[in-house]
C-alpha cells in the first residue's frame, strides 16, 4: 500500500466503526478463551499500523510484525 493509505488508516483507526467494532469483538473473544497466566507471549502477525496491540497488551507481552515497513 501507499504511505498515504497507512497514514490515513492510522489516523482514523481509533474512531472508524470497523476498527472499533473489530477490536471490541476480538477483546470479548480473547477474554473468554485466552488462558489467564503470567508471562503470556503474543505475536500479532500482519499488525498493520498496530491498532490491535492495545487490545492484546493486557493479556501479556505483545509484539507486532508486518511485511510492510510503512505500516509498522
């Protein structure tokens, strides 16, 4: 993708209904199924601009990677 697209995505990721809704759904599923234990390691592959990392952070240590250096 173009740099401008990633910039726009990052700018609206906290307010656009799609991103907000998907994070809420994902957080609910993770709360139900992810084991509660210390030291959980989480890798978000294809993290894009990193909007989901904040949802994952309460569950453990989080890393995000993406094939596009512009996204990260």
